[in-house]
């Protein structure tokens, strides 16, 4: 039986007209024959994500994943599932592992919001980086594979895969600081002094190095599918925040867990040697070897920027939870996350 991430019955606030979807798929998905079954993954909180199973022309059932925009009033620059569809379609021609994309529907009348459909890749979602069920050797191999896939992504030529206009070239950090500062201001629910300090300090201290690559934007273990039985990455998920940008911001975001203490995402206090996990410096050094870098200057800036960005994102999740628009049932409990992440970021640079 295939191994997938955990699913639950479709949450009431994310229910849609399955009969309408069935009619659409009959006309747009090659080989589709009906028998549609729909459940919801308990992850993919920004853009609601659904597990679909259907009968196909060869007489077998096939599994798919549908990602759509959430309901309700949305921030203009967020939840662009059409961009997710575009980037995974382009990367399918590279050595970056992604789920095969099938179709994009921009007609809101079908299920209420724009959505796209991709194949369901068999494997495991390991949310906790300490991976308690794995052996030290398996943990080391999974972290190394995660590192390798990120380096592969950053070595892809955007123009060559048709993504030359997927974002602007250069000045990524400045644009991101401005974007997340604005979004935080629009969605803030209380005053957080360290966020105000970061909004002022970060744009004044941007490192001079300014390369441009394809960046994932939320590259972490929980957004990767690990092979069902082997310690390697078989697909990268959740490309909502992807664009053309600074690769060191992607790497720093991937290292945030080294600075956070609370599980499941934080693992700053674990015994790395005992678990078989690389230290932050070892993880960064492995990446540098793979992309041909000698060193990284201003590392703390990139980590602080990533924590600042994560604080702004957490603020958005919390605000959507208060409004009842989030697919994460615990989003309304995230009131402390923006402050904690902002204070940690400021401690690195303030």
C-alpha cells in the first residue's frame, strides 16, 4: 500500500463541490474516468492541500494532490498557486525532484478558488528534524540529501528552464524586507518592538553580495518527501514562496532549526553527534562544497533576515486563524510566535 502523509476528512471551512470538480476533471485530465474520492492533508496550511483518488482509463485507481487558494479575503501577493504550478512544471526537466504537474484551473467557478493538480508522490513527511524513528546513519543521509537537493536547485539556470522572468534579478533582500515589513504592518495584532527594530535595521545593513538563483522560500524538512524506505529526498513540496532570489537566504532559512529550541521545527538543544545530525557549520560547509563557495560572509544577517521573515509569516497565519481562514486548526494559538522569532532575530544582529 502506498505511503503518504496523513490525511483527514475535508475540514468544513475548506469543503468544495466535489461533483463540480468531477465534471471538470472529466474534460481536462487525460484518462480520468470518475470515482472521485477526496480527503485533506493535515499539512499544507497556507494553501489547503487535498488527496484525490480516481479511476483511470487503464482500470486502475491513481492518486493525485490538489492545492488551491484558501477561502476569504487574501493578501494580494500571497497564495499564488499558479506560480507553484509553473515552477514545478519547469523543474520537472531538471535534477531537482518535484511532483509531476498535470493541470492548472484558474476558473473560480469550479471549486471556488484557483487550484492545480499534481501526482501524489509516495513517501514520508518527517516534520521533526530530530527524526526519532530513524537511526543516526539514516538521519545523516536524509540531511545530506536535503542539502544536496537545495544545492541542485540553486545551480539550475532559470533562463534555461523558462523561468527567467519568474522574479526580478538582484536586490532580493531589499525587496523581501520591504514586502514582509508591509505585510506584517497590515496583519499585526499587537506591538512587537523588535519587529519594528528589524524593519528599520535590516534594510540599512544588507550584505553587498547579490547573486540571483531560483529560491524555494520555505525549504525545510517538513516540505520534503523522503523515500518510503530509503534515506533520500524524492520530492520538494510547497513552492508558494518560490521566486528568483538570493540563494543564501534559502540556505539560512533551512538552518533556522539550529536556532529554535521548540520542537517540532526547532532542534537547537539536541546532541547532534549522538543523533547523527550535522552541526550548522557542517551543514553550511557541505552546501558550500556543492556550489563551489569558499565561505559565507555576514551569515548572521541571513539567519536574522530569515527569522524576521518567518515572524511576519507567523503573524499572517495567526491573523488568518483569528479570521477562520487558515487550514491549520492550531493557527489561532500562534500568538507568541511572531514575537519569539523577532526577538531571536534581533539577538543575532542587534
